C-alpha cells in the first residue's frame, strides 16, 4: 500500500481506517458476548457470591456497549450509510439498556441475538463497498 516515495496512498489509508473500525465493532461484540456468558441468567435473585460474578460480567457488557456506541459515532464520522451506523450501535444500546434494566434477566441474551447479526451486516456492507464513503445516491451505476 505504500508508493515509491514512501507515503501512504489514499486507498491504503482508507483500508487501514476501515480495518481499525471493523476491529472496534468486533471488539465491542466480543466484550458484550463475554460479559453475557460470564454473567449468565437467573430466574430468581442469585446468592451473594453469584451476584458478584454477575456484576463482573455486567462490567464487560458495559465496556462493550461503550465501544459499540463509539463505533457508531465513528461510523457516522466515516460517512457510512445511516443503516450501517444504526446497526453498529444497536448492540451497545439494546444490550446495555437490557443490562441496566434488570441485571439478572434474559433480556440481555435476546437483545444480543437480535442486534449482533445486524451489526455484522453493517460491517459486511462496509467491507463489500471496499471501505469507500457510502453517502449519496444508491442508484444504478454505483
């Protein structure tokens, strides 16, 4: 991706930013998934020892939610399509909201099942468009 003069080409910089953005989205999903797996779910309030384990998992979920929202903000700054920006931010908003609403409930799992495929679809769209800016008209001859 370097030219003979040693300067990065525009395509190389664009791909580097796309890869960094993709890794941020995937890191947020990994943190949220690990937090959900670590916290588990309970029908009734668990014993004190398990409550502490749930709170540790909730911290991972919160960190992943912050990364997901940061990826959505960056997606907007990258001028990705609006649906890509929304889908990338959904895991942070939905799973984070479900975790804050009831830290022992199954809603976190359901929110992840709904939002993770949408976030991956947004990442796939950006990769399919080769990291180019995507705003504008989406008609024929694109």
